[in-house]
C-alpha cells in the first residue's frame, strides 16, 4: 500500500494527475475493503469469469460521436436572390434565424485571409446558418394556428344524452388511472396506468404495429439515451430556457439527452449512411418511451394530455431528394394514420398546418386532431412532417442517384399512435352513461376479447394517508 | 480519505491536501466508492468518515429525504412518517452485528445503541422540561387570573417568571442536543440494511435447482462477434452503449413482452404502467442511495423558476431516472393504506430500465445501459404470506423460462451480495455461451417490511384506524430481463417465443 502511495505522490508532484487518477482507481478504497470481498464474491456468485481475451468493445462504443461537417445548401442560403424569400419564411415562422447575419458572416469569411480568423468566421457562419429554418412548402398555409387549413373531417361527433366525463374522471372512478398526489414521488404531469388502461396501452401498440408492419415498415428497437448532437441534428434545441429535452447530469454522465420522440434515434439510425436509391423509400418504425419536459397551464391539456413520459409508435421514412418523393411519402404516412384512427372509430380532423406551427425542420406538416367530448376541444393525436433535406444535411444521410452522384435524402416522420392521447380519445368518446367504456371492435382481439372497461378488481382498496408531522 | 503520513513534512502534507489535483483524486475516490458491485449503499457512517479527510461540504452528503430534522428551516418538509422500529432492531444487538458481519458491512452497532440510549434520555429530559414549562404556564395563568393587580402579585409571579426563563433556556439547550442526536440516530438507522432471512446463506451462493445443464455449450466467438455476425443488432455511438435491434429482434422483443405480460395476467397479476422518473423520497425509501450516481441516473436540474415550480419543496429536489424497478411500485404505494381484504396483491409492470454502466457491468449488451424488463411486486400481510408469495413468484419465473429450454439454474444469494432492502434473494441464471458463465436473467427478493416502514405503506381493516394498521410485507421480482434473454436466444440461435397455452 505505502509503495503505491509513494508512486501516487510522485505522480502528483510531476503534475501527472491523470496517471495518478488511473492508478488510484485500481486501488481498493482503504475503509471499504469489504467491497473488494464483494467483488470477489460476486464473481463466485454468478461464476463470473470474464472472457478477457475475446471481449472487446465494438468500435462504435469506444469512438466518440463525431458528426461530419454539415453540408448546408450554400447555393441557396448565400444567394442574394434568396434573401427575401428566406427572410419572409423566417417571418412567417417563429422569427428564429437571421439571414442577414448569415450573409454578412459569409462575406467576411470569403474576404478574410488570416487562417485563424477565417476558421472562427466559418464556425460563426455555420452556427448562424444552422438556425435558418427549413423552406416552407408552397402549398403550406401562412400564418398562425388559426390559419390551419382543414383538409378533411373523419367520422361524426357523437351526441351524448349525458354530460361526458373526462378520461381522468372515468379512469380514476373505475380504478384504471392515477394522476393525483404524485408531485413528491414521481413529479407533476406523471401518471400510472393500471389494469384496463395498461392493457389498452399494450393493445394499441400491438394493433398499430399490426397495421404498419403490413405496409412495409420495419420495426427497429431504438436507444432512448442519445447524444445532443443527434437531437440538434433533427432540429430540436437541447439548450436554452424553454428547452423541452431532458438531459442527464453532464458532470457525471457526459452529454446525454432523453429522446423526446423515436424520430431522434431513428434519424440517428441512418447517421452517415449512403443508401441505394433502388431501395428507397425506406420505412422504419419504433415503439419507444418519449420524455418531454414541456408543461402547459391550459385547462384542456391537464390530465394525461400533456405529460412528461409516454409511449408512442413512430413512423420514419427516408426517400430520395425529389420533392415529389417527399410529398408522396408524406401522403402515404397520412393515409396510414387516417386508416388507424378511422378503424378505431374516432372522430377527427386532418389539418394542413400553417407556417408558424411548422417548427424549424418541417417543410410541410399535417396534424390530426381528435374530438375530446368532455372538455369539448380538438386534441392533437398525430403529427406528420416532411423535413426534406433539413435533417439529412445535418446527419449526413445520403443516397446515390441513378448517375452515381451522392445526394441528400428527404426524411419524413409521423405519429402512428401516441398512447395517452389516443386512450383519452377512445375513453371519452366511447363512454357509457353507467360509467363503463366500450372498446373499439378492432381492439377486442388485442384486449384478449375484453370488450369493455369496467371497475378494476382492486379499485377502492388503496387509500391515500393524510399525514402531518407532529413532534 | 486521509492522506497517510509517509514521513513528509507537515507543510508538504498540507500543500498536497489543498492542491486541486489531490482534491480531484479524492473526489475520484469518492466517486469510486459508488462502484456498486452488489448494490451496497454507502451508509451515512461512511459519509462521515469521508468527510473528515475531504474538503467537501458535509451538508451535501448527509442529506436524507425521508428524515428531515425540525432544526432545518422548513424549506423541505418530511413527506412520510417513518416507522423504523429502531428499538426492536436494537433489542438484539448480537443479531444486528451478525447481520452486518454476514453482509460484510463495517458498522458500529454499539455506537448506535449508545446514541439511541442517549436520544431516549434526552427525550425524557426534554419531555420533563416541556411538562414543567406547561405546568409553570398554567400556574402563571391561574395567578394572573386570581391575583393580578393585587400587591402580592409581583412577589408571587417573579419566581415563576424566573423559573419560566430558566426552563426556557434549558429547553433551548436540550433542543440543540436533541436535534443533533436525533439526526445522528435517524440517519444511521436509515442506513441499516434489512434483517436477514433464516434461509439466506451466510457466505456462499447455493444452487437450488438446475435445468437443461446437459445443453451447456461454449462459443468460439465473442458476444460482439456473434451479434455482429447475426446482423440482428446494429451497434452505434449515438448514445452511451447504444444499439438498435433490427427487425427480427425488435419483433421478438414485442412478442416476449406479450408473452410475459399475458402469462402474468392470467395468473392474477395486475398490469401497471409506471413513470420512469422518481423523486429522492422514493429512491431512498426503496433502499437505493440517491447520492450514488452509479446506481441510478440523475437528471440535470432546471432552474426553480422553470417548469414544474408548483411546489417549492419538490422542485428543488433532483429527479432520478431509473425506469422499471422497485421504485416503480414504491412511488405509487408511498403513503398508502391497503385494505387487508385486497391482500395478497400481485402487480406487474413491463418497460424500459435504465442503469448507468460501471466497470463492474457485464460486458457488451448484457451490461447495457437500457434494457426491457418485466418486474412484479407481491404485497402481503405477514412474513409467512410473503414467503409463500416468494415461492409462488419463483415457480412462476421458472415456468416462464423453462419452455425456452436453455441451461438455467436457481441460486440463492448469500448475505454479502444482498441489497440493503433485501432479506433474501433468489436468482434465475441462464448459461451464456459467449461468457462461459451463468448470467442473471431474473430474481425474486423478499423485502419484508423494510420499504413499507420507510414509505408509510400500511395495511389494515379500516383506513380510518391507521393506529391499528401495520406495515405491509413486500416481495419484489425481476421476472425477466427481456433484453438479456434476447441476446441469449441469439447465441442459442433460438428466436421463437414459446406458445401461450390456455390463454
């Protein structure tokens, strides 16, 4: 031990802190010798004897994530003729981005001769250019939410001969949902699905997968802890006051975010890939847990409408760079979603979203909103976006065209099923006067022939304890 | 962590202690303490020892969310009424010492016994002084009522006032002693592990059952080579130890989720879907150490003014990210009274589990940061009922894995490898060819009333008669680490899920 300490001190004195740290980590801590015993014992417990020689980490795990330099469309961004269009587009969206700054930095960069200053200017120019939102589709409405264009209304609004209850009231009354008194244990905007709702969640996942897998989608199991660069590459911010992305403590775990949607890891799936144009479009899907820090004080969005953790089945497509390909894939996704929600018997509408609602990456976006009869509002249950080459330029997703040239792909993503809101729509629309809920017929086989939601077996048996500490 | 005196001069030692590099080394050492080979918590006693040598704020490390001393200025209120039954645990110090020894925990039971006695003495003195203060106040009130304004009032009241002041001063002094000893005893008591079940072996694991041992095989290829060759997994650096399950395995995962869920439902387990993030109360109450960043992830805190600031006491707390685990159930059941007629209760949940990777994690995908797990909780009235429940869950786990026909064994884990919340644990381990060892796929743990006493989970006949209630006994099981099972199935080249019978 003292020999090791002497070596340690020598390393400190020489300033080799890193070396000393490594040495230190190999030493069992003095007053926790039993940990060493436990380490040995655990090896005995599971017969642990690592195959040292063969177990080498894959190179993907040992090499840090390094994105290729972003290949922005400089011909468009730096063209003086495009400035007005881009400026208008920025103004029509949320006003984020400064094309004049981009052009100014570009000009300075072009004129600068000093290599260090040139590098700095280039970095600033790229950062400013990355803030410019995607182009808007010529047919996308311009303006705020009120300018959304109604494409179609599906189903009919049910006329209730009683006052419909909210999903929270029904769920809690029947013992299938808990949303209250969770602030100190799991935090606000969290919930527990129990019994019928938990089963309904699994049924919806299996039903949705049964639909989309038949349409040529490949299911992929995705990681939910991802590098912020992947998130940013998809067009979501990971820093700032109003950021909606959770991060792990960076001091301890490095740069890791929780995926807010499977779109992020699915886009990461194609990172640095060069696809064969003959195999396009590629359609993939994922069932993932989504983590979002967003909250809302709006009355309609209480309950399970806007929550921090939820399950979603997401569709993601990659196709060639032709505008028609992206439009076709987008239409295909919308068609699938329409089929899913129609068969569930929901009353919903399809909206062509206006410029302010597009976000940074989307060129065009269609939302589906289901009628929520309890609070009488249209609640978004699906969103489908064509991001053209916005994400592919940032994540280096390319294909080789007929001529053998590399081009950036178009990416399209869409919600096949967001579980809590779909449950909300089903429960509120199919509730009966006696408080039960009839499940849509298409779900019966996935519910193991359970046709309705009634009182849970253990409902009313668990009571909250009121407690005030007295000394 | 004290730097030993190696004959160096005082000034040099002082210099070394204050150097940033030494501080960093000490911090790394502290971080190294968090290496959890067998989920052994770093107790508050160890925290105390660390503090002496480190220039690290004691307050940061000696916090608890279960016990909040009255001496703190009310920013955080105690959320649960702890029922640690300290006197019962200390009534047999020999048993407690044997427990500590078997678990290989360095802990001074005698010190705790002494402090507890001192705590009770001070409590007695405090109560006596409080009674005297009350009595004095009553007498003063009578005097004021009867004699105020009269000439003798001053003479009669003066000694009472003096006495009142004296008692007040004594109370002030005794209170500061009380808070100190109370915090010491409570934090130490909170760090005590569960008792040991009589069936828990002391030193070595016991193999209880073994199945399909004749099918054990080894592999020339490493685990990575097998996965890469199969083309069923895509390794990636989009995240820590990230990987994508290609279509076949992704479908297999969904089918396995369905398989385990349905079998448990048919056997009377109620399905829950739970949040993945937990507050420190739940983490600590479940026996985990929320200071240990190797045991569970901690989310980056947002500013207090941001987002969920509806409750000031909870918003300043960290949020822990663990996924499917004991905390999933504990979070719901915290401060719950369960009617006895509903017991025993069987619950299950399926979902993602997230565990930081440490140097002691299994290699490759078996030690992944993210996995899909199926976990169960049995809630019982008594130790006997929980023993039956434990065996029931054990049988369930074996019956679920047996159809896969892979070499597996049931092992009872020794005391030294138990988590602090466990009194007994059985593991179901499957032989993994690439590792040439058995790897844990599932487990069943008896928790007795350890968690329920910490989180106020009670049962009884009438929820209005809390004083007649008792803490529940819990049995927690990780029925299956579905992700590990998948990798195992790839190695055995068996990608079919057994048929669901009678469902």
